[in-house]
């Protein structure tokens, strides 16, 4: 198992690290805290639309360089993972 071009270690890749220039597209823009918060809210909204679950959940955003990943946690357990690229949220199976 693993998360695409960034490996499945679960830790963010330091710039110049794991992704390299092959296969990811050069989307290496650095995102600020406001951008990450916006992505988090977008993923939460997508989650609620998909599942109809409006209960309290926690979202954690990680910048892997080639994609942004948002993990949704409920009662401390990860229940969904989403990738964010260029304004689009998609579920990671």
C-alpha cells in the first residue's frame, strides 16, 4: 500500500524530497495557513455532501508537495482520506 508518488510513510515530504519531478506535475507551490484552512473546509464540505454526516469530525491537512491530503477523523479514528489538487477534492480509496 502507499500514497501515490509520495510513498505511504504518512509524513509530509520535505521540499526536494520524495516526489521528484517525475509523474506528479510540477505543482510545488507553497501554501500558507489560510490556504490550508480553506482546503480543510472544502474537504469537510465534500465529506458532508458525500456522506450526509453532520456530526463532529476532525480534519487534518498534510502537504505532500505533489498533492495535498486531508484526512477525516471521527472519535480519533481515520474514516476518510481526500486528495486536493488545483481546487478539486477527490476521495482516496
